[in-house]
């Protein structure tokens, strides 16, 4: 079974983008990624690492600014070192496959951007499982979501997706409805926070360093980027990786259909 750990970023008022994303990992591989992240936190918190949550936002507090406990025990450069090492661990691990959907709030209004993003991510996770099935690797998927104020709405949406599918197609590979857990209890939901935080920072603020570190880990098929989506009115001109990949695939597909050279 493949486990999809999801978190969100940008749901607070005043943001232009909402991101839902995280990582998919085979059940037996989850242990090894957790071990890697535990060891990383232990380097910086030798005595209390088991209780220290790996969370991106407080680790971004710079030198001279007040960080919340326990990160106030580290200098600004140490916080940055820990965060950089965490993204490198995701990049270098052979186990996780990343997903994220970025939604421009204005483009989807009056729909809830979180629900739009959640449904899109689920559809792409199911697509990955379908591709693996066609290659002889038949596995079900289970979605694990970080607890938030969206839980009640997501429970209803999750029921509908499992029963009727998404707006694009039926979901054929999900084992059950989404499950909810506190991020403080599992390193893999904390890893999902790292993914959404870096993705949101890149699209909202142009802070691309951490996002570029993990970009190669997003689900893809050859040169087509499946695991990263940008829901935007400007998709035809947007130069982000997601929109560019979508336009390139569409151009190649239309060329093949019309008999033109791609």
C-alpha cells in the first residue's frame, strides 16, 4: 500500500495562493524515511529529539528574531542548517514521491481553494497508482491528512471522492476514506509540511531555494510533471514548472494527433 501524507499552506487570510501537498511513500519504506528525519533532528536536539516537531515556518525565523520553543535553543544559522538538511533528506531519499497543487484564490472564487487543491491532489495520487498498476505493481492508496479546521468538510469531500470519484474521473485505487492525524505525532506529516511550505513560498513569495531542492522528487512520467499542479487563470502564459510542463505535453499531444512533427 502507498500512503499519501498531506498538509496545507497559505490558508490564512490575505494570501494569493493555497497549497495542498505532501508525499507518497510505500508502507514499508515509511519507516526508513522516519529514521532519516529522526536522526537529523537528533543532531540538533540530542536530548529531546523525539518530542521536537520538524516544522518549516519556525525554522525560517532569522538571526536576531525570536523563535518559538524549542527552536529558540538554536541560532538563526543553525535553524537554517536544519531546514536545509531536511529538504536535502527528502531530495536524497529514494522512498518518497512528492505531490502539490497550488491554487490561485481569485481564479477559483467563490469555490473553496483548499477543497479544489485537495481534490486535485487526490486525483493525481490515484493517477500515479493507476500507472503503477499498468506496469504490474498493483497497490492501493491511503490518504493521511494533518488535522486542521477543514476536517469536517474534508470528511464529506473524502466520502464523495471514494464513492463517486473526482470531477475528472473515478478513483479506482483508494483503500478507504482519508484518515486524520496530528502532525506532531508523525514525522511524515511533518515532511508534508516541509513540501507545502517550500511550494507556497516559491509561488507566493518567489523564494525558490528549498522548492528547487525538492522539485526533482515530484511525481513525473518521463518529462511530464504529474505531481505538481498550478490552478491559475494564467496557465497559458505562466512559466512555472507545472504550467510549462502542461503546455509542453498539450503541444506534443496535439502534434501527434494532427500528424505533425512534435
